[in-house]
């Protein structure tokens, strides 16, 4: 019911996203929005499980080769 509430619409609190597996869906936008920056079109969907694993591990200092070796050994999916 909240998606249809007039106040939610007036405050532009609903964001549309496209999930790679499930298609388009609506979600609540972040609750803290500065009036001068009301555009919520830059919000992103939640990542898929493991979508950023390599990027995160590289931030911790692992090389691509180390990550792939760990993945080949079944350390993560």
C-alpha cells in the first residue's frame, strides 16, 4: 500500500530499478534527500551475490591470479 500512498508519490520516494534476473522492480529511495538534490535516478540496484567479489578482493591487495587460484580451489562461488 505504501507504493500507492499520496505522500510517497509527492516526495518522489519510489525508485525503479532493473534486476538482471528478475526484471524491473520498484523500491523505496533513500530516505535522506536534500531538497536541492531531489533527483533519485542515480540510485542503483542491490548487487548480485558475488557481483563485486573480484573488485573487493583486489582492494584488499590480492592479484587477479591469486583471486582466480582461490576461486579454482573453491574458496568462493
